[in-house]
C-alpha cells in the first residue's frame, strides 16, 4: 500500500472514530472494562508471586552435624553442596554460633540456661542451611545428602540428621501451589482474551453495520479489501490505545488506596508496584488493546469483504 493510501486509511479511521461518537464511546467503555480486568489479573499475579516468594524464603533444608564433626570435613561437604546446580545458597553455622543463638532465644528461660552451664561441653552441633533455586529441587538435594559421599567423610559419619523429611510435606504442597497458580493464570488470561475479542467484535460489528452502504460503494468502485479493512483496523487500534490510558488513570487512585489501607493484608504495597512498573503495565495494556481491537475489527469486517 502506498504512503498516500496509508495516510488516507489512518485519516478515515480517525474520521470514523469521531463520526460514530456513541458507538465509539461504547467500544471504549467495553475495552476499558476488559483491560481493567486484565490489569487486576496482573496485580493478582504480582501479589501471588510475592506471597509465594515469601513462603519459599522460609522453606529450606538444614543439615545437623555431629558434635565431633571437624571443621575441615564440614567445609569439604559445604563445598560439594555449593557445586550442585540446584543450590542457591548454603549458610554455615558453627557450634559456638549455634550455642550463642540458643542462649539468645532462651534468654528468659533461667532453668534451661542453668542446665546448659552445668554441661562440660557444647551439646549443640554445627548446622548447614541449604536453599534451593526452586522448591521442586529440594528432593534431588536430599538424595545427594543421603548418598554415601555426603553422609561419610573418611568412613566417619559427620551428619546427625537432615530435616528434609519433616519439611517434605510443606515443600511438596508449596510446589503444587506454585504449579497450579501458574496454570490457573494462563487459563484465566486465555479466557479473558477470548471474552475481550468476542465483546469487542460485536461492538465493532455494529460500527461496520452502520457503514455497510459505504463499504458496498467502495467495493463497486474497485477499492481493495486491504483499503476497505484499514480504517476499521485503525479504529479498533484507537479504542485500544484510549482504553489503555483510561485504565491506567482508573488504577492510579485504586492502587493508591489499596497501597495505603491493605498493605498488611496483601503483604506488599500495590501502589509501589504500580508506580515501579507503570511503563511496563502501560505498554502491556496498549499492546493488548491494539491487538485485540485489530483482531476484532478484522473478524467483524470479513463478512463484508467476501465475494
């Protein structure tokens, strides 16, 4: 299509938009509602992701070493564990540090501290706290820890116990929740896209029905399908762009109110997330609005372009 024709198509699209004022307003309102639902879904996914990350940070596997395990053997095991691709971080706590932390936790328990003082040696062993990159990877880490290579050093057992089995139920349940939440997000997004296309399609079809005689005349004078379709595609794109900015304006006070009143409930400040990702969310909405408006317009005008 020539540059002149492209300019005419865009001009015709803007003219149709202003000429069909009431229909255009209805299309914008419907698109705004649809994009608002999509924006709400983005916020919900952000809240869910934040909550899951908070829970994931609390899930770990701890190795409790025997009290006679040497620092060299523990250090060698720690190095082996850190080389595993599943491990994100391994934090070591020495015997002395474990004793000091125990005393700090029981600072108000006089009997416990008194009993501890009567012992000739430190009854607590060193520990190694392991965090995996993904919750689903703790099982493979546990299998490594239960292997002969990990459990023994020079034929001497240095590991007293591993708390993976106690945490396994929580880890498996969290992994299941994460997988289910991701799948649910995909399904809901697809359903919303389908609903948006259907609603916008029917609204834009009303615009095309009003202009059916004009389309017929254009066909008679030899206008190409691309030239006829162009203005309606532009009109659908305009709906998407305007609806995107209206949606962002709506969610500005909404996210500000949620951020100031329900931060403790959500676990995160929605307004901070909104402002930090403003450009990204706006681009997502504009892109979604343009694509859905164009697809809906293209589908709606097909029947009038059939020969």
